[in-house]
């Protein structure tokens, strides 16, 4: 399993408590093979920790820029895009807006399947409540966000278009890697420039689906009911088999390779001193470290009787049980 952690002091100073708790609560709700799974949440003296699915294959950004020639083969772009679309559609079905779709947040597992990660910027969509907060990553944010307008699910598809473009061309549509463009320039390009497709690997289908995702100046054509799976780009993908894990990935990571530039990419050594915690912080930490059982495990825990054992008010703190009938229902575990 993989442990994602936040230093308590850093979280407090950067107002990261809400983001950490929101990510934990959202991960408790999702149940998709294309989104990282949460196994447990806990706190230590120095950190807030989420125990999640381990993904040893690295992120897509690393594969785009650092494995072989820059950019990915069309078959890999199509496969990853299909899985990402399934993950985003699952979030949308739960009324969750991702808001941080980018290759860096897409991780590969040992078999070469990908999952969405880093849901700290995700937000729950509430009926009748507008979302206007600027959130996301520069170069992937939709025009609605940049213009501080109300926005909804279509902004995830805009970021998806930027990501598909980057997988093919090894650059985002609004930032030339040869130029040092600041945030204002990237914003201007996003709002005003026409996207060009000069890379030779842009097939007609890739161009078309990117254009539909991006559609900067025709926002009405990106609706809440968009389902990219119907596009001809995915005509060779059987989505039922894909979601069942029955489609072989076009690339399998080498288990002997570390798919990261250096240790800084997979560990955070930040430290901030001089933070004092109060009762409000204590309540937050208690709320965070409630644990979580993934949906896929819940039925098994109920069927084995473990849920009854853990919930029994007569269970003694020593881990011994005092059922009236003297029977231990699960027989697989004792809590010490």
C-alpha cells in the first residue's frame, strides 16, 4: 500500500486541513478501478496519513517526457484516455468535480493500468449552488474558471483535452516548452489562441476529440451530459471489458525501474516550525483519523461477521469478546 501524508505543521500553515479531509471523504465514496482506493486514514504525532493503492508505474507526465521518445504512442494515448474518462465519469456520477485533471495526477500500477489520484482540489457539486472558486493547474484550467464564471463538469473535460494533447505532443496546447510563458500569458493563450495540431502523431480522430474537449469559444457545446466514450476515437475499446479489467494494457512497467526522476518526486521532506495546535485542531485530527473501509471490502467484512464483532458494545478493550451465545462470528481477526 502507498501512504500519502501531510505534515501537520505544513497543513496548518497552508490551510491544508480542509483539502486533506475533503480528499479523504471523497475517496471513501468512490469505487472505481480507475481511481486510487483508500484503505485507511490515520494520524501520527507529526503527520496526517492516507493509506491508498500502491502505484509503482509512475505518473503519466514522467512517461511522456522521460521514457523513450517524448510523447506516447497512439495506442497508449487511447488506452489511458479511455480509463481516465471512466474515472472522471464515475466522479461525475457521484456529483464530484475533479478540477485537477493532468498527466501528473494519473498513476500507473504494476500491470500498466492507470488511476486518477490527488483529489485534494475536488469539490462536491450541490444542487442550486454555483461553483466559481478558481482551482486547478495553470495550463489545464478551462476558460470558465479563468474568467471567474460559474462552472461545472465540463471543466474536467477541458483539462482532459489538454492532457490528451500533451500525451501526444509532449507539450500542453497553451504552453510552448521552448518559451518561458508566465501565468498571465498562458491565461491569454487559453482564452484567445486557436489550438494548432502540428505534431505528426495527431491522427484525425485525436484531433477531433481534442477539439471537442477544448472548444474554448463554444462553451455551450460542452455540456454536463458529455460522454466521450461514444467518440470514434474509442471505437476499438470495449468499455465493458475495460471496466472489468479484461483489456491488456499496451505497456507494462518494468518492476526493476523506478519511474521518477529522483527521490524528491516520491517523498516530501518539508518542515515548518512555530505552529501551535489548539482544541479546534484536535477536533479536526479526530475527524480525519476515523479510518475507512473501501466499498469493495465492505461486503466481505459484513459477511465474515467482522463488522458485528467490531460494533459489539460488549467487546472488551483487551480484544476478548463476550457474545451472549459465546460464538465468535468471524474467527479471522482479533482487535488488540
